[in-house]
C-alpha cells in the first residue's frame, strides 16, 4: 500500500521485491500494526516522507535472505522492525545513549519503506528478535505502541499514581506494565467514550473519566498519548508539585496558553522522541514477564485506508493490525 502524495489515500500497487543491501535483511512480512504516526505522515503533519512511500513501522516477519555482512539473523528467523531504522552511529547523541535524537536518524515507514507490504528490507542492527509466546499479530503492536509507550512510562520515574490520557494502542499495553510495576493507573478518554473507559477498567485502571475531569487523587505523573494540545494544561492541573507530564506523540495540535501556576511547583513537562535500541531490548524482555496481552483489531493489507480511518475516528479497540500473510491468523 503506497503513499504517492501527502493527503491522498494509499494505493494498492505491485512493486518489485526489494533487494537487501549490505547489512540488510529481506523480510517476508507477516503483519504490520498501524500507528497514529502513520496518520500524521499521510496527512502531511510530518513533512519529510520519502515519496512514494510504503508506510508502516511495526513489522513482524521472517528473514528470507540477507545482504553481505549479516551475522545476527539467518533465513527463517522471526524479526521485528521498529520506527528507528538507522542512525549515524558517531554523533554526540549516538555516542551518549541518545540515538533516538540523532539528527541523521532514518525512520521506518517515513524515510525508508515500511511494512504495509509483503516484503520489506531493514538494517539488521535495528531489528529485534521477538519473544516467544506472542503470535505475529499480537507481537506487532509491541514494536511502537509498546516500545515508545514504555519509554514514556520510564520518563515518569517512580510515579505511583499515573494518569494516562488517550486509551488507544499504547495505553492498553502500558497500563499492563504499569500495574505489574505496582502503579495505580487513572485513565482519561474523550468525554462520552464509554467503550474506551470500560476497556481501561477491564485492564485495571483504578479510576476512569473524561479528560476534562480531575481525578479523585492528585497524580504523580501523567502520559498524554492523544495528539491533542489542550490535554497539556489539563494534565498539568491533575499532577502534584514536582510531578511530570510526558507528551508521548510525535505530533500534537498546538498547546493553548495557560497560567504559569499550572507549571509552577517544579512540575515538569516533556516530550518523548522515538526510541533507542535499548528501550526495545528492555521492553521486549519485560513484555513476556508481565505478561502483556495485546488486543488486536485485524484488517487485510489492502484495507489499510479503512484501518487508518477507523484509527482516526476512535473506532479501534486496542491496536489495529494489518494482516499481510493470512497464515499468521
Ligand atoms: Zn508508531
Ligand atoms: Zn547520530
């Protein structure tokens, strides 16, 4: 499924099977989860996509063959391909464990063709082995919703009372990790989204409500997964002095101005950008221990436009996944 121009729907096309370059794997894609970032790319809110582009950065598949110099994986191995596709490897950010901030980083399904396709190529150094016990479809959402959600959760430090704004793919995974870590989760959804609130309650939220409500207890931290800038002052209002508000999305609508006293008291407001390979290794080690159970809503590859429309309209429960290889069901 190919994006020709920002703002236009994806088109079903027959493309040649890509050839793996040095250090790259050729992967037969089993499944690829969809992400809100894909919507931001399609809608032109992220302005530098390779065009034409095959989107998709939560790829699960199996190695078919590889280019020269590949040592980490062999044909038949199951691999996961995340958003971080490559980095320069030698800038100060790369050297200091912040490869997520590398200026030369290239991202899967944005600068590089991704997984809305039957085949993809990826740099072996940025692919992950996936834990046993997760089917292909269930593993796919771990690769962004899980990984970047986990990085966001880590940024909340030791927060015990945790607010989550927006209860989609990332939230439904991260609430499971947060509870396993002994935290209390307060879930905020769009007003009137009773289905989302019910889902959060099933997954163990101690309180659920609308995002303009204040929780019964002051929160130690909050993560905003929904791309709505007005949630920033709402979340700041809900956290205690010294608490942290983490904006987890790659794009957000403008943040409205708000009185300084909402930030005063050493509240911290920060974003989370991309992921490091270390985030991936840590999260994929934790996920089977929790154990995380992903809820997936399946679509055939050629229904990618419909899947993304459902994501935009808030009609996906858990994570949307494109099934590329029917044998993976
Ligand atoms: Zn993503
Ligand atoms: Zn770098």
